[in-house]
């Protein structure tokens, strides 16, 4: 029914035949994808493969030229922007902010989809904000202007803002690029915990080693098309990573499939 809320429980997002045109050029070509509750899906692929376009289009932040998207069983086109924001939170690559809002206020913006115009935050909203800030180790920065933070600190603020939404699904576009290695591992572990607790977690990652280690399933894009998908072992065993990235993969002895390292056989040769 038009305007009906997606379910508040486990949230499935189904993409079928999705195509997207940007500036007169088709950048996604008939993508099929299923983002399920309890799964930590990683989207990987070379630069320009369409990863960011896919996550934005799946949430209605970019218009589709073809195909369909269903959020919690409801056609995306039947939902208002506010309803989508309650159902699925999004963390963009670019976390730049022009205004010097305090950190706590930025995180509290994650509660806006739950509030009517001019409605003030209640106890449940403040609890959600505090919990998100605590998870991302931001309580000591609560009154600091967000414009005074380092790139990594600001990234954590935007991640906390998404967590404060308490949405059934969480989409993140390169969320760890500005984080140090310790916070990267902590945060990917947190996403895994959220997925195991029943959330639908989808993350775009450039770091193949971390994607293979933390995400299951994986969706591999190349040239705006889905060219591979499945568990990390399936992705590693199929040889598609080698073809798409022009690399070879060295694994541990014994055929366990454990990744050791990537390297290019001939760095001067083209990918294909």
C-alpha cells in the first residue's frame, strides 16, 4: 500500500534489474542484489565499478532508470523519504560539514526521522544517541565542534549518527577510509555484531583483505555490472578477483583458502 511503513523488525532490501543513468551514461546495468537481515554484505570492485551508485540508488538517493527496489517488501517508490530514513540509515564517503555543530548534536540528527516537525527529543532519543556515541568512543568529544575534528574522528561521528537512527538496515560507503587500523578492526567487528543481532548491514569496501575477512556474502561489481557473488571462499575459489583486479592471490599451504597476500604478476600490463 502506498505510504505504508516498512516493517520494524528484520528488514530485507531486494534490488532487481537496477539500472542507473548519470549525465546520459548508464553506470549500472541490470543489477540484481538481495540484502538480508542478519547478513554483513560487502560490496567490492575496482574504482568506477558502480559501488557507491548502487548503495545510493538502493536507498532512493539516486533515481533509477530501470528495475525495482523493495524495502521491507514495499516498493521504494511508494515510500516517503522520511520512511526510508527510518528503515535504512546511510553513511556517505564525504563527511565534510560546513557548520560547527557539536558532536552530540550531529549524532542526534540520526533521530530526526523519528520526530515530527518541531518535536523535541525524548528520553528514548537521548538514550539512542548516548548508546551510539559510547559505541564509537565519542563521549569525551560530545561538546567539541565537528569542524574541529580529525577526519577519522569525524567519520566516527557520522557512523554514530547512523547507529542512533536504530534503523533495521545500515548502508555505509567506505566508512573506514579515514580510520586508523585499530578503529577499523573495532568498527568492522561492531558491524558484524549488528548483523548477528539481526540488522541488514551493507558496506562498500576497497580493502579486499578486510572485506574477505569480515563480510559474508560479498557482491563484486565491475563496469557497472554484478560479476560475482557469494561467500568469501566462493569468491576466492572462482578466480573472479584475479580477472577483475588483474592480480594473483597467494593462499596458505594446505588448500585452506586462507588469504595470505595479493600481488600483480606484471604491474605494467592492463587489467584485461
